[in-house]
């Protein structure tokens, strides 16, 4: 049995396991057309071809960012490799002897001691989440774009 794909503007896309009978086809909503099988979940029918659904791509990017996590050493190593941070500054960070200037400035800008301590602890946590609010502010202090941060975390 060959699968068949159908599309109707209000109903969207559906797929059958075989060729529907004439009686079943007659029951399909007005405007239903047979279309090629949907190649993947990120595609939408534009009336003549399957195209990438921009909403799906945006949702997938948000989901990938939510799940992106790296060990602190990989984040710092990536920052050094990308030229965002000198190696000596990364080593001092890991040794807890000093933080780079942008981080010191970020900590100083926080409104109260509790917030500063929470942020400082996040800077030394063993793992870093891509969307951690503290790290989002850190990357902003380094002037990094979402695309640069995504590349660091391997988010595509």
C-alpha cells in the first residue's frame, strides 16, 4: 500500500496508509488536494511545495537553547579559543584568584549582596546552561551575539 498525503487550508496536512476509496475522498473537506508526502516535521505546504516552516525553526532553536549545557571548563576553553578571553584570565577565573573586568563590572552592577552572591556562585558552577540569566548577562558584557553564544554551545 502506498501512503498518500493530503492538504486542506483549515485542516492542514494528513496522511493515509493507502489510497482512500472514492467514498472516503468524497467526505474530505472542500479544497482538499493530494500533495507529496511531508518530508519532515519542519516543513509546511505553501500551496505548491513543501517549504521550511519559520515558526518550527524558531521553536526548535528555542528548544535547543533550553537544553544546551556545557561544563564550565568547556565554556572557558571555548571563550579562550574564540578570542573572547585571554588564557591567563580563564586560568585566574578557574583558580578563583580573579575574574575578568567585564564580570567584575557585572557583579558590581547588581542591586544587593544576595543577588551578587548568587551570580558569583553561578560563575563557578560546574556546568553552564546556555540560557542561565547570569551567563546571559556575562555574554552580553563580553559583547557577544546570540549566534556567537549558540556556536560556543553547539546550538544550530
